[in-house]
């Protein structure tokens, strides 16, 4: 039976609370999944002792989540388009709960890595949530709702660090994973109660060869990027992985262009609006993560260095937390700007705000309030950019491909954050200063990373300028769908496959 949100809305008073419940449940699930980014940060230095394993091995507790997320996000998005987005959303949340319980019961490396990998497999929740919103929400609600859902990726990361630090300082470290299991269970209960199953499906057969090929290429690429500093950037292992990634992804692209039902429709992805938005997303992901790499370190380094503030990890996390709240507050503002000027303008404005935030940080880094101000400015910019990107993607792809397209866009952001981590690691390892028997990253090293973060944001601004202008309809977001299956905004560039944009 069609859901109330799928049919023409005859009673706005009854539809609005239901829409609010859908948005709240999906956004909560997105925040819970994004918490996994920062969940283990407070205990990373202690993992070798806690798991009785060398530090080089315990690093896999972080790397496993990254690799699993990279593989799962586009696959789950495609499966959602084929078999039901809510169904795959529930599968993702089950993975999250299972991974959390596995890690909570672990006292050795192997189950911890398995648990963290299962948590990474839940990363498709955010793009699936955005796709469900497109299918189910009235057009007037879609812009602000998708902006909030997209921003939940940053919100959870910002709020997760102080929460994780507080739990780790107060309780046994296993409590981190029990807490995430409880939150995941709450989301798992909420979704089937308030979120309808979308009727927009493609059906067909899953492209298993494409899935395996994409997984092999992405794992090779991200493994080289994330472990290159440890193995050596010129080592045979690192270079071999980079070469493997290039070869495998080229062959994968050849296959995807020839198979009847591809995992990723590269012809749709090659449309100018989708392609340019994804390229800008890589730069935005880079710019966002640079803040998370630099500011906590500056806050925790000893005051005797002359540039560190000597604060605890909990204080560092609390300093970052307001940025997550700013992202939430910015979501409706982002939607309003997209409605008035188009999501392209919103993306460009957000990129400029992020660049301005990094510029401020280069000159303001001596007081705690400096960092609160900077993180709030950057958080506002990220809120604008993250709100605009799904609108741009949905304005250029059929409704039947929304899950896969949004998932690919999320993957592009993840590639940007992984690259930021690698680049920052190299810079901070090269620009150092002696501090007693230790060697610490220098103040200039941090400033260089901040400057590169600003440059990445400016690059996103420049790339976004090439996104084609859109003819906006009644919705504030491109590609918005009326509750009764009505109008959508379409890009000026025609669909290459001759299909109707929006499904």
C-alpha cells in the first residue's frame, strides 16, 4: 500500500508531522553512522596495550573502517536502487550494531578489526537517507531535509570526539562500542516505524563483476594512500598498489560501459553536472578533514612549544563540537539559498566560507576561543557545501539511480578526506621541531596544512564554477520531487540516454 508521503498530500496538517518524523529518524541514523569516524580516536594511542598488538597492526582498527566504507557505500546505494532503499538502510544499521557488539566483546586485534570493518559497512546510511527523502518528501521540505542529512556526516564527526573522549575517560574502553550499539539499535527501531519503503526501484541483476572490480581498485588506492607514510611512498608495496588501482579501475570502467546493468552508470556519472560536482566533492572532503587533523593537535601540544595550548583530548573535542551544531543550523539556510540562487551558488559560497575559516586559523591560533571561532566558520561553510551537493546530484540523475549516484558522491568526499590525511601526515612529518627528546610538528607545518586546506576549498570553488546553470522549479533543490510525483528541476544539459530526468 502506498505510503502517505508517496501520495498527493491532501491534509498538510497530518503530512507535516509524518515528514518531520521521517527526517528526524533518517538524520539520527546518519549522525550515528558518522560517529564511527571519531569513535576510536581517544583510545588509538592505547590500542597496542589494550589489544596486546604492535601499533602498526592496531592501526588497522582505523584503516579497516575506511576500506569497508569505500567498498560498501556505492554497492549499498546500487542495491538500494534495485531492491529497496529502506531495506538496505536496515541492512546497514544491522551491520553497525553487529560491528559495535563484536568490538565491544573484543580483547584482541582480530575481532576488533572485524568489528570496525562491519561498522564501516554501514556508511551507506547517509546517501540512502538522502535518496529516500527524494522519493518520499514533499518538494517544499526536500531542500532543507537533504541538507541536514548530508551535513550529518560532519555533525556526527564533530560531536563524536568529545562524547568518545568523555566515555573513554570515565568508563572502560569497551563502553564506547556498547554505546554505539545502543544508538544503532535505536536507529534500527525508528526506521521501520516511521520511514516508508520507496516504490522507486530499478530491479534487474546486480553487477557482481563490477562490484568486485570496483572494490579491488578502491581498496588498492585507499590502502596506498592511508598506509603510504608507514610503508614509504617510494616502497614497492605502495607503488604497486597505486599501479594496481589505476589498472583495475581502468578495466572496471571498460566493463561498466559495456555491461547491460552496470554497478555505476558511467554515462550518467559523466554528465557535466554530476562529474563536476563529484570533483568538487573531493576538494571539499579534503578541506573539511584538514581541520580535524590540525586543530586537535594544536590544542593538545604542550604550551612550552610556544604554539600548543596544552589542553586535554576532551577539551579539544568540546572545542570542535560547536562546528557540528553550526552545520545543523546552517542546513535550512543552505536550502533557502539553493531555492533562491540554485545549489551551484550555495556550493560556491560554502567553499569561500571554508577558505576564509582556514585563513582566520593561520592568524588566530593562540587562544581557545580562536579555535572555537574558526571551527564554527568552517562548519558553516561545510554545512553549505554538504547541503548543495546532493541537490546538484539529484538534479541530474533519474530517481531510479539516486541511491547509487548519492553513494558515489559520498565516496568522492571520503577519497578527499583520505587524501587530506595522507598529505597532512607527510607535511607534519617533514616540518618538525625538537622538543626535549621528542620531535614534534612545527608551527609552520601546521600553518602549511591550514593553507593547503584553504587552497582545497578555493579549488572546490573554482571547480564548482563549471557546473551548468540550472532552471529551478518550485523546489529549493535541483531534482526535487513533488509529493504527488510532480515537477522536478532539470539541468540545462540534456540527459545523454534520452531518459526523463528524475525517473
